[in-house]
C-alpha cells in the first residue's frame, strides 16, 4: 500500500476547515487525478500527503509509515521518498536548469555531495535523460530566468522525476501549457511513474485532461471526497454535482470527453 487516510481532518491556520473526515486508499503504483472547484481542498490534500501539513484528527499512513509518530530525522528520510511538483516551481531565477534538476536528489545525497553538485553538477547525463522526453534537452545549461512559464513547469517535473520518489504529488503541473503540450507532458509523467512503480496523484483544473489521461478520478468539494471512480464511470451528473454553483449555468460545467491519443507534433511553450 502506498497511502491510506482514515477519517482525516485538516484545518487552516485561521481555524477554517480544509479537509473533513477523509477516507482514501491508494496501492503502490496507482495513478489518480484529483479534480474539483477552486477552494475544494486539492492543494491542501497534496500538502498533507507531502507531510507539509499535519492533520488534526484521523490516521495518515504514507509508504508504510505514520509520519507524525516519527522523529525529525526519520520524517526527513520519509520526505526524501515523496516528490512534490508545484504549480509554480520555486526555482531561483539565475539557477541553471541542470542544477535545478539535480536538486531533486539533494534529500538523498550527503551534505558534501549536495554542496559539490550545486557548484559543479555531478550527473549531466541523468539530468539530460529526464529533460529529453519533455523537449528541454537543449536548455540544460540555460538559466531559469530565460524560460517561459510552461518550460519552468516542465523543469519542475524533470526535477521530481530525477528524484525517483515512491510517491509523486503534482499540483496543477501543466496549467501554464497549451492543451497539446499539456497532454503530452502528462503522458511523460505517467509513463515515468509506470516504469518506476511510483504512485502518482495529480490535481487538475482541466477536467477533460483528467478524464482522458488518468484511470481513476477523485472528486473533491468543500474538503470532502464526493466520489472516487474509474474515469470511464464518471458521468455528466457527477460533474454537475461536483461543480454545482448557483451562479453558473449548467452549460458552463465541464463535459465528459472521449479518450484522446497522445499527439506526436509538439509545439514549444
């Protein structure tokens, strides 16, 4: 088992609810998409799974461990097995792409090796290998301030793939990309997770991409899991309930799309 939540409840720092009585179980290697309206708690759930937030109630198990019963050192070791892809990757503007990618393993390397790699990158071939499928091999020595938003997101993905985590969490990882490139990038992410046996949880605002690219869909609303279904079982009524808003016409709700093939010709972003 990769993760399990039993009755997990989380509150924000101001005391407002973030997640309520959440039950969820994922086996190692599963790939799921998390969808729901803005403010549903998607980012909070990912931060909880990354051990960045501590629940106020319930039980949380990650990779066979309860992170909040571990000592500080053991919890750091657990975090090194968990990858987190941010919507806006925290990359220093003047940092080179190769250094940003290799930083994915800083939590696994010794302090001496980490410091050396920051000055003199130690694994050029490894960094190039994860960048190539993302169409960024030619940007290996570029600085991050020379890249577009979509390119920076792909650097963040490359860094997480280089880490080779057992649990990979992605928060809107393709929001700055056009639809064609976003679909291709998600397939690169999923293919790498499949090869490595990594459990993948990805939050997406784009419902069509979620239903087309992921076999299992979690519908989150107001901090509660409304439904957990195979993608081919999600209905228009499910989506209407998930995104229901008195101020919106039903015509504006996401539609259930047909499966799509991964395109071959990829524009740069």
